[in-house]
């Protein structure tokens, strides 16, 4: 069954679990920070409580974003496999450190180290995808690991609430450390290799398929005579990712708190809406992966998604029904999941296998904006007595900026499609 398709087993599956558990590590704090015992144990009380909570995500994403630049260069030198294994060991240790924290300062330091360790996730994934998949299947290849990016938190929200209720908030961190140590690390050691040429179980036929468009890609690069850094479209994608990170982290980190404190949900209802929101993101990722390969209009799709994000956030402010308001927040987050997928696909398109690590590092750096978003939202909540309206209005403005950025690339994209139209047989049902 896997004849000629082993790249999906050896690369797509490890990367799926890489993100499945990595995202629970990363955004699980949004669930854990709703636990009163956790807040009291680490001193997150008083008038500046929300700012302190926001600071946890701020320091994490600053370390995460900055380290993406570092990891991007390391990956291009050492390869994705060794880099992934090293990063996994770092963040496994920080999960243990987080569970043992007995002060706010110690927990804050653990979040910084976790951000550094997980900063290699986007460059590693981009490098693997660039090396292992045919250029015409990038949308599906990206969707295969981005599925883990959203399915992990969707399931993790329910699991974390259950673990905290039955055991303790510390047990949640120890459980996450075990997932990485006994599942993720062995997968990268035994299944992956840096390139398909290095893997003993990849057939010549599959390798030929993976590489069959290399000459075409090199010819295009030579004719344009410029690297990804000289292509203005890459920087539109980069700016769009700045906005996407600002929106996605702002919504995802504060969504559980929003549901409980602003909309009056109990923990069970909160975990259900949070899980559905991550499933919305997964749905947008899968749809964008399919449509991007079929239509070859990812920039137009990103423009539409930013528009929908602004609409959903505006509805969430004004609609009185708490369930519909929560679902609108989830749909807005889902739209940004789609933008994240399209951005990573475009990053691979505008780079080469040799420069994919650096390009992905620059894209990953944009996660730094998520830290500013989570902290500013906490600060605005403290100023407004816990109200979310001002924070959401800020997110709407950010979505409009993302929409404006992608408008500049739509015309070029349409011109390219006219020069190289989609064959009729490829779009027939």
C-alpha cells in the first residue's frame, strides 16, 4: 500500500505527532491558566493578574520567535533530523521544570527555555517538506503536519481539563514531557532522515517522483535571478504572518479565559468550545491545502480569510448569545489557521531546499507578535476592568492590516496563473 508513498510515513507521520504534542505544550497554558489553584500557587493574583498571565505567553513567544532565526541557520548546516531531536530534548526538560515550578519567576524562566526549544518547529518542518515532497504536492504535505498543529490542542483541551480535575495542574506538565520522551523522540530517531537519498527504504521510483520538477524549479530560479529575500511576495507573506501570529495567539491564548470570565461558561463548556475552535482551524487547514493545490490562488485565499476574521470578531463583540459569540471567536481563530498554512506553503514556494531553513526561520520569527498580542490583551483587560471589547477591537484592526498586505500580491498571482493555466483534467470532479 505504501509503495511509492513512503515519504508520507517516514516524514509526514513524525511531523504530525511533532506538532500534535508540541502544540499542546505550547498552548496548553491557555487551559492551565484558568485553574485557580495554578494561579494562586504561582502568585498570579491581584489587580495585575491578567498582565502577569499575558506575560507568560509574551516571554515564550519572544524566545520562540527570536530562536527561529537561530534554528533556521542551524538546520541548513546540521539538517532537520538532528535539530528536531535536540529541540525535543530541550522542551521535554522544560515541561518537567514547569511541573516542578514553585514560584512565578521559575515558571516564567521555564517558558523562555520552552520557547527556545520549540523555536525549531517551523524551520524543521519547512526543511523536511522542501526536501521530501514534490513541488506540486506542497499544499497536501503542509496540511499533513499542520493537521497535528490543530488536532493536538483540540484533543488536548479536553485531556488537560480532565487531568487537572482528577489530579493536579503539575501532572499536566509531566504528562506532556512523557509524550515527547516516549513518542516524538523515538519517531525522529528511527523513521526520519534529512533527505530521501539518505533513507534506505525509499525506492528509486519514489525518489525520481520527488525530484522530477527540480530542473524546472532551477530554470525558473535562474530566469528570475533572485533569491527569496529579493522577492517582494515573500515579504508580503512575512508581514501577513506577523499579523496572523498577532491574531492567532491573541485569540487562542485568551479564548478559554474569555469563555469563562466574559461569557459565563463552566469548565466543561469552555473545553468543548475551545476544542471546536481548534477543529475549525483544522478544517480551514485541510480546505486550504486542497484548494491551494487546485486553484493555485493562495494569496487570494489569504485575503478572503483575513476579511472573514474581521467579520467574525466584529460579530463576537455585538452578538448577545454566548455560544454564538464563542463560536465566532473560534471561527476567527480557524481562519488564521488557514492563513498560517497558506503562509508556510508560500514560504516553501519562494525558497529552495538549500534556503528553506532560513526562509522558515524568518517566517517563524513572526511568532514574536503573538507575545505582544497576549500581553497587550491582558494589559487592556486590566485597564478596562476585565472587559474584552477593546482587545477584540484591536484584533479587528490587525485583520484589516493583513487583508491590505495580501492585496498587493493578488494581481501578480493572477498573471502567473494566466501564463500557466491549470490543466482542465486536474480540476474536473
